[in-house]
């Protein structure tokens, strides 16, 4: 009986001790967060979207453009894009993607700027 009681007391002491350690770590983390927030005041928040270089333009195309422009950019409802980079500047391609026109929906606000930028670069290379 004495052995069981000693083991239970030891277990309770361990639980209380571990709980105190966890509480101390949370307080330190909160203190560090407060310090970091104070240092970052007046600065814009860290970028939350991946840079354009990490956006897979082909995947964005497949998800958003393939239905109208075809799996091989051959055109279906929308025009053929296989050599669009030879006939349009990157700025013109960007404007069409952003604003739409001639039956095409505007993708500004639908796609991120990084996704549009990646698409523009990818399509501009099609010559």
C-alpha cells in the first residue's frame, strides 16, 4: 500500500512539474512575440503568397484556362494560344488576363497577381 501511495504522489508531482514547465514556455513565447511585434510596428506584414517563381503556370492554366483554350493551347471556345508570345507583348497578355474581353472572363481577383504573372511569363514564351 505504501508503495502504491509513493508512486501516486510521484506521478502527481511529475504532472504538476511538467505543467509548470509548459506554462513557463508559453509565457516566454508570449513575451518574445510581444517583443517581435513591437519591433515590426510600422513595417508591412511578411509576404503570405509564394513568389511568382514558385507558381506552376502550367497547373494554373490547366485549372483555369484549359476549358476554353484547349489542352495544347490549340483553342476551342477561346483563341489558339500556341504562339501568343509571338503576336502579343507581355503587357497585352497581362491586360487580357486581368480584364478579359471578347467573351473571356476577367481573372483579376480570381487569380493571384503571382499566378497571373506566372501565366504571362509562360504564355509570352509561346512563340
